C-alpha cells in the first residue's frame, strides 16, 4: 500500500470512527470532545448485589421487600425532617441538579444503612466522642505524614489528589512494614487511623467518612465561607461537619462535583445527566482510578475499531435510575 492509500485509509477510518462512535481516536485521546452520558440505565436488569449487601438485606424477610421498605422509609424521612429544602439550597450553590444529592442519599439508605428518623439525635449521641486523636497503636497520623515519603503528596493541586496520594504512599511503603524499628499497622490508611471510637468508618446523613470529607474540604470552602478547610489537627471539627445534617449535605455535593469533574477531565464523559452514574460513584469511590481505567480501555477499543464503552451503573445506581421519577417528585412536594 503506497503512502497516498495509507493516508486515505487512515482518514476514512477516523471518519468512520467519528461517525459510528461519536468521537475519533485522536479526539478522544486528546480529550477534544466530551461525550454526554444519557439518562437512564445501561443494563436491562439490576446488576448483582454484593454478598455483604445481600446478607444484610436477607437477615429478616425477602430481599426485594426489604429494599422497598427501606426505600420508602428513606423517602419518608427526607420529607419529614425538612431536608429537601436544604438539598435544593446546597445544590444551587454547587451548580448541580439536586436529584444527584437525593440519589446518593437514597441509594445509601436503601442498601447500606437505615436512615434515622430524627437525624439530630444521631448528632447529639455522637458529638461528645470525637476527642480521641487519629492514631494507630503508638503512631499519630500527623507524625506519620511528616515522613519524607509523603512530602510529594503535599504539592498536589487539590485535597482530593493529596489524600489519594497519602493513601497510595501508606499502602506501598508503610502498611505492615517495619521501618526504623517501628512496626506499622497492616491496615489501609482509613482502617488504621480513622475509626476513633470503633463504631465504623462512615457517619451522618450521607454516610461520609473523614477521609472523603478531607478530600473535598477545599471544594466546600470554595463554595461557602461557613465551613473552613478541614485539618487532621482539628479532628472534632471533621466529625462535626460529617454529623451535622446541613454541612453533611455540602460534603455530599462536593463529592458529586469531584466525580463529575474527574470523569470529564480524565475519561472524557459528561455524567451530569445520569443520576445513576453519579450515585454509583458515590457508592464506590476511587473516581480517579475508575475514570483512568475507563479512558485507557476506550483508547484500546478505538485502536481496534470497536465502540467506546460508556460509564455503567452498579446495582445502587441502577436502582436510583429505575426509581428516578419517584425520587424527583420529592422536589415538587
């Protein structure tokens, strides 16, 4: 094949890809185009529930009936605790559709925890218990993060990437290792340092963990002066904003904003129209890793002349999309 024919073949291939797949290899590789993920579910039926979720939902009665019961209870609690107006207000501040916040919340309390009827009672019960510092055995997190291996993390542009870096460095260089005579815990950063009273790792209306709050603290501070940037030097403040309903909603919104930005910038997808995708990412976390994996997979697919794969919902996001009319109706009551 001569040069002219080779160029003609390449141009026709790129044109074919652009027509069939919505974006050419070069456009996608350089992220010149952002593909809009349409509303609705990709799968025809709900993806399988994790084993732990199935066991939890099957302890008493039928799984499907328990899901519906918890779903209805979540709707009722959101209606009766004056939470909907707060969600609307916060969503407007972060320039996102409030249904994204509702979807994350309802998915959480349908599949993972039972929403508490009077959410303020939870705050009152937990608030006095945050005096314990972030520590594991004899190690204080503040001191551990001063180690030279973590210094590169402190130059990251955002709290999200800084804490992602901290977790990765801990996992690769400290977890379970003996350094300078010190034996470090063989647990993830979250398990080692962020369970101060042994009651779990996520708290409050949106079941947020302290690491997730720290990861979006700069985004929250950018949108409102009411909540300053968080610091592990002030652990009580971290748990206070997680537990207090109003501030918790801000941190839910900030996590959704992060997911949207990452999928746009890394994977080339606009996920703002699909509530099930943002709910899925709220459920799973690790947005940067997932977006990078999807981007790399799509580059390989385009090179082989295959269609791009769009982000897909898990069981949690599927349920949100499946019930989106009921969820959306909360905003109009």
